[in-house]
C-alpha cells in the first residue's frame, strides 16, 4: 500500500549549476513484495542484482497507477543511472516493502530514491539508493520533457495517497 509521508519542499541545483524545478521530497509508494526462493544466490541470500529488480517492480507499480499518459510512441522512460547501498543480507522466505520517494524532478529526468525494508519493521533496512529515469523520444533517442502526468504525480497529495498492490 502507498502511504504519504511529510513533504519537504526544496530548491535544487543540478551539478551543472542549472536550476531544477521546485519539487517536494514526497513519498510516492510503499509496495509490499515477497522474497522468492529464485532470488537467492549461491550464498543463500538475495542476489545483489535482485535489489534493482525489486526497485524496478515498485516503480512500475507506481507508474501503473498514474492518471494520464506517461509513455506512448513519442515518449518513454529509460533508466539513466542506478545506485544501491546494501545495508544487510536478505534471506528467503521473507516479506519486504519497497518505498519510493521523489528526490528531484528536472526538465526531462526524475530521480527516485528507493528504500527496501522489512515488511514488519521500517527500521530494518536491507538496501537504499536512487534511480534516475529520463524520458526520451524512442525514434531519436533524445530526451523529451517530463510528461505532465509524471510531474503532477510527483507533486500531488493524491499521488502519495493512492493504493498500490
């Protein structure tokens, strides 16, 4: 389920020095998942690459609940960067929650922080990190402005209050 968290407005400046739109650091989604036996590696804990799959599944669940178009033949999101900090081992069986938070909304990109926690204990953090998504024109491969539906979803209370399963 998705729950809202306290929003903190901030004005960001990109590394290039260009201004970034005011965006509230807002909770987007809390997506519960099961750890699958197939997620394990030879050391009997969740493989490091699987943490990115968990974050991807949570982003797709969030995107699926957005009102309005966020991709079509002229625009689609691609992952431009992904970063994960591994905090503790995760084993099977288990239940987790992937929390998504808007960190930055640029002209054509969106940075989403993710936190993977135990379903029954938000203080038990298995991993955290960020993903940068860039919207591109699939024909040209060039960036395009963030779809209005994405920008609205990152700024509205309604987005943070919707339910995802």
